[in-house]
C-alpha cells in the first residue's frame, strides 16, 4: 500500500450536501485522476456543507486518520459570506504554500477576469498536501492541467505539474502521470528510472 497515492476529495457545498442539486465536483475530480495518473491511487470522498468547523474536521480526518497524501477541496473559495474553505484550510495548516494559490489565480485569469475573486490556498499538514480548487468541473480541469494555446501546447502551467515532486518532498509515494494530460516536473536528481 505504501506505493499507492491516497487522495482525499472534498466537495464543499451547502446545496449539494443537502440534496438540492447534484454534486459535480467529486465526479469531475475522480474522472480527471483516472485519466491523469499512471501510478496506483485510491480516493476517499466527502460531500459536506460550507461550515468552517465541519471543513476543518474533515481535512484533519483525511490527513491524520485516513492518511491521505493529497487532499483536494472544491468549492467555497469566493468572497461570499458562506465561502470559508480557505479559512478552514489555513486553520489546519502546518505550512502555507502560497505558490499554489498564486498559480491557480494566474490560470483562472487566462479565462475570466473574475479569477481575482478566488481565495484558493495550498497548505501542508503533516505529510499531506491540501489544495483548494474551484467548484466547476471545467475550471477544476483547467486549474490542474493549465491554460492551453489553440495548438494544445501549455500557455499557463497547471498546478498538478508541481504536485508529484511536492508529495516526494513531504514523504509520499512517487507519482507518475500520463503526460498527454499533465506532465509532472521534477529536477533530474529526483527522477526515478522508467520501469
């Protein structure tokens, strides 16, 4: 099991968690990882309301008890009063990784000017990387993969290119990706020979 990447996927929405509408975040994330990862992985999913205490407890449980190496949240990162995902994430953090939030906004700005309203953060708790993603499936994919030019080349790198090396550095399993979806970047000294 030590080679298996454990991913916590958390969709944060008052209305989806109460059954008012169908959650689209968790299926989008599961589908994306199915296409993007070549190494073994398994997920723990949670659908919860926009309540800071609930979000904090869920993140702690996924990191400390479920042993997730990577935890991705979707939803609750805007300026609305109920958007408290970043506050909850920062409250459980041991280290803040500001580059992830900066890059997520850069990617978003390639598509919409309102990306500056996003307050997404990236943090480390113990040996877990926690990242706040947008709520819409299209925006989730763009954030992970990056903004592409019309010819398919990358215009603004997606955040997932840096995730495998970050997981290496905090003691997690070696992650290999399908480069047609997203190419993981590591320094040459951190590359494992291809099997």
